[in-house]
C-alpha cells in the first residue's frame, strides 16, 4: 500500500477539453462542407489553434461565437496562401492539411517548429505523389518544410497499402481523395486499424466510406455541414484516470468523454492492472460515441502486456501507462511501439531515459521495454531535471508520477502542456483539493 504519509487523492467530477483529433477534423471537414455549422467544445490546445489559423490563411471562414465555440461557413474554394502555413508542433495539422492542399492543387509551403521539422513526412508524400501531387520536402530525410506546387489536373485515385498504422496518413489520403473524380477509386489498407475519426465524420457529413479495405465512396460535393459537439479527449482523461488509479482512495467521474472504440486501449490496460474502472456510453454526435467513465483508486495487481496489435489504440497513452505500470504489482511489458520514436519527441528513448533516472531496473527492446511494478515503490530523490523534450504528454505523465513522490520531481518544460491541455494545472489543483 502507498505510504500513509502521502495521503494525496484525486477526487471529483469533471469534463475535459474537446478531443484533439476530432477537433482538427471538425474544423477541416466543416470548412470543406456546404453550409454553416457550429462547433462546441473545440480543443483550446495550441495544436488545434494551428489548424484553425492555417485554415483561415487558406481563406476558410471560421469565427468565434463563444468559449471554445466556433462557427464555420464552408464550401468555398481555398486560396493559395500568401505566406507559409505554420503548423507549429502539430503533426495532425501538417499531414491532414497536406491532403487538402494536394487535393485542391494549391501552391503552398507548410512549416513547423523544431520538433515537427524532424518528423517523417515521406509517409504522406509517397501516397500523395502516387495520386499526382507534386511536393518537395525541404528538410533532411524528407521532412518539413513541405512545398506543394500548383497543379491544374485533378488527382488520380490510389490503392495504398500503408506500411505503418497511422490515422494521420490514412486521413491525408482520404482528404486528398475527396477531390478526385468519383470514377477514380481510393482504397487504403492498414496493417492494424488506427483511430477512425475521419471515416466516422466523413460518413456523418455525407461522404460515405466503406471499410475493410477502407474505400472512399463520397466526394467533397457530398459533404453537408452539421453542428458538432466535440467529446472530451480520452487521451487527456488518461492522465487523471492513471492518477486516480495510483492514489488509493481517489474517486473520479469523467463526463462526456469520447468512447470511440479505436481509442479505448487505456481502459483495457487499466483493467489489466486491476483498476476499478467502468465506462458507460450515453450519446452519439456526428458518428462519435461518448459517455462517462468512473474510477476508484485501489489495489493494483496484474501483468500489463501491451502487444503490437494494441499499440494504435493507445499510442498517445504509453507515457502515462508506463507510470501506471510502475505502481502495479506484476510485469509491465511493451512491444511493437517503434512508432513512438516519431512522435513530438522520441518517446521510447525519453521514457527509457526517465526509467533510468528513476533507478528502475528495466529491460530495453528495440520496440519497447519491460520492468516489474510495485504498488509500494518509493519514487527516489531526483536532482537532475527530468528532460521532457518539449513534449506535452511526457510533462503530464511526469506530473502524475510526481503525485506519488515525497520530494517534488524537477520536471522540465511545464509550459508545453498547452499543446493539448492548457487547463491541466488548474484541473490538477482542483482534483487534489
Ligand atoms: C492522430 C493520430 C496519431 C496520434 C496523434 C493524433 C490523429 O498519430 O498519435 O496524436 O489525430 O490522427 P499517427 O496517426 O501518426 O499514429
């Protein structure tokens, strides 16, 4: 049992900022669809703001109507942007927007910050080029800036077998596909299913997508606007769920959170750890299910095995699930997580560096790591600042670990939480109070 001197708990009922993945898509798809619609609970994170600003620079009509609420009037042709489109830290912005720009044949330059400029873009350049886009990657190893050249001829269809499971790549191809002639076929095969927000939202707005293999049936002209309420982000919920799980006596209810089945890996892993967690679907909006999750903090026991097939449904939660593993009696084993090397930082390397700094005895693999967890583990004194490589999810995972530490952990780069969760620290104080 946790040391009684450390009597912290997380307690309360909360709603979360809108899901980041769904927020990006709502702005993009409504800008393409015919008509006017309102988006409620849009993510206020910097990543989604990057998408919003880029779309406005392309001529999209998106105006604020309240707190985290925006009105999008879609259907217009986008304009060639007069300056580079700054995607900031956001891979989703750069990769999905590339699909739209390629589809429209617009000349445009897409740039990103230092982290985004190192992330792999060959994965979208390859299929978009097969479809007829002309794009130059100006960074080293086919990375950003991406320079799209103007094109008058429409894109061709494609039958693309993705080498890695990636919702961003899949979405870039589907978005580009919206601009192809309906007689062309746009078919995508995934090695393992990735998050399906694009398929759901396209279908809900009228551009049908059939599955296995993923085949785009509708085109841009089929898209009709609809008001969208964005459910809470389960990737943000994961921090509170793990925090409550490792602090016995905690009790949390998270309301109106996304329960999309392709994102529920975190709940499966909490169940493996023996956490008392339940989820109940209450509503659907624009094809997305959402509902409530309840968790009581208690004893954690069980082997946690994350297999390669499970990785896509918890890809963004691996840093926080590693924290869960540290306090769960049993083996924590992660395999098939090579993709973590290409996120906002090399998360596989960063997590192993952190385990080392915390003096955890772990085994490293090329695609993951393993260690034995212990509910009574005492976080050691750490004097050298823990590097978080400008990575929001590493910062938040370490803040949750910090709740089990007697001495505050020296965590670098706290301001980076604003990428996905600007209110993280306020919510933390509230749940601790
Ligand atoms: C996202 C897909 C995932 C995820 C990212 C958001 C999306 O990336 O890690 O945070 O919104 O499509 P990949 O598709 O590259 O795995």
